[in-house]
C-alpha cells in the first residue's frame, strides 16, 4: 500500500483472509525492504534464503538478494525478521524471549 491511510480496514482484511484462506498482513510500500524470505522450487524443495530489496507492484516482481538460482524459484515465503545485506538483524518479529532464571542457573 502506498501509505498507512491506504491500508484496508479490519472488515476488508477479514474478507481477504477468508478469500485466500490464510492470515493477511498488509505492508506499506517500503516496509518490505530487508525482510528475510525462504525460497522454494515448484516441487516444494527449499532453495535457500534471501533478503527483499524491493517490490515492484506494477510488474508483480520482487528483487531479492540471494545466492539461489532465480530461475528455480517458484514460491517465496516472507518472514517477519528484517536484516541488512551483511546479515545483521535490523528489526525482529516481536519481543525478545528470555529463558526463565532456573534455566540460566542450570547451565
């Protein structure tokens, strides 16, 4: 979406989720940059991971930084972790989980 104001309301998102049969998370243009993705071939075999550089909605194409063979990619699964080209995490999917104190003392 071009900006936060263009994001569909809750009712529209629910209709879209029902139509596609899974959870939908709207992304504002530019938010996709740096997202970690998993790449699969047409048989469902894992090819590798990549980092989203940009998405061109007009061409229905994504530019992804990856060593995987682009001709073999049939499916892209977008994650929620954002990293830079050097592999450093920029932003995670949620709060960091900490081990309970008793687990730390057992080490």
